[in-house]
């Protein structure tokens, strides 16, 4: 399995960061890659995520939500064509450092036969 991960410390509460992460209508205002999300942040449901790399056409994926742990973790998994070909499990983790500071960790675990 391959993994990419990044983190940032944000001067805000975990409640504020969570409200932004789960406000799908406003993703295009701050996320240059995931330009649109449709659906609800509810475990077991599917989202419609439209992603666009610079200079590329937009692509829509329909990942399933795995975890919704308010103000702590939001995680989904998507598949390219069929499960096991190229799968991506995307996650956001929030670690409250103090009242007005949170560490946001974002990453993706890649698996499947095309992930090597």
C-alpha cells in the first residue's frame, strides 16, 4: 500500500475546521483539487466528488463514506472501475492542540493492482 500525507496547524477550533470540511457546497472556495462534492457527511452513504488537476478535464468519483467522527475524523474510499484495481482511501484527521489551534492531517492510502 502506498500513502501520501500532509498536515498543517490551523489557528481555529476543531469545531470550526470540521464545519468547513463538511460544508461541501463551499469546497471550490478553498480546495483547488476537489472542486465539488455532493452528498451528506453520513457513514455508509456515497458522495459525488468532482476533481480536477490543472490543465485536465474534471472527473467525478463516487466514494463511500467510511468514518464520520465529528471534529475528529472524516474518511471515504473510492475505486477506479472495480474494487481492487486502484483504490483510494482519503482521510482528514483533526487533533485539537489547544482551544484555538488544531492540527489537520490529510492523506490518502492507495491500494490495488495498479497502485504500485
